[in-house]
C-alpha cells in the first residue's frame, strides 16, 4: 500500500494548482490555531513543500501578542534510529548540512519545542490516522512531548485510505489538511 501511495503522489497531475490550494488551506489552519513555534519537515519523495509558506508565516506578526516574542520554526533532526526527533531552529538563512537518511538539517542551531507540528503523510484516514514511511519517528516523538503539540497531517486527496488499523503506539493527528479539505479529528476522540 505504501508503494502504491508513493507512486500516486509522484505522478500527481496539476501539482502547482494542488500545492497552491493546500497552502491556502494550511495558512487558514495556522491562523486559526495560532502557534508560536511550528515544527515542519524538509520535503522528500514528492511531499508538499511548506518552506515558502513557513517563510511567509515567520515574516508575519502575531496579532495581539507582541510580548510573546517572534514566531519560530524548526526542522526535525534524527539523532538515532529508535529515538524521538529533536527539532532545531530554522530560518530561510539557516546553513544546512546533510543529516541521517541524506535529509538536510539545520547546522548548529538551538533546539526548540514546537507547539504545532506539520506531519507529512504517505497515506491518511479522515479520523486522523497516518501512514508514514515506517520508521515510527513521529509516533515516538509525539509520545515523548509534554505537553503534546497540535498536529496537522499534510497530504493530497489521492492519499486517503478508507481504513487503517492503528497499532498500540499509533497516535491520531488533530487534523489532516489536503488540497480540498481539512479533516479535523472530533473532540473527545482518543489520540
């Protein structure tokens, strides 16, 4: 199933139009949730590229909250194979270096604790369950974070799965944002 979903994402038609629609939905969701620090991801394997959106979000000021300090963004760094991710501060000018799995990571920046995570999805259900690449990094990370951050899965419509069996370590995301919908996990539904 993972391979079929990755193939569907890599051959997605009208990508620029879909990305623009997804960015619009995601921008609205960020305005609604008002995070101070967003943990996001460096795009790989045809994932939605949120860097431009994050740059625009960083440049804005939070209305009514000037004393809270500037907005911050952070990228995940893999420390060890079975460890939670650690998030390092990122700006558009941050020098990058090659991290594990050949994914670029910030070079020598401070560790931050995001209050909202953008989580890439290989597949998803409307109930907030996510299929990732199989390494378990986001599940381990979410289990380790106290308080738990808000979580937004980022996907395309074609990656929706009707049913996904959750394992004991799987945590549902607060919402999934696609180019045509935002699927919010109902309040009171266990994570």
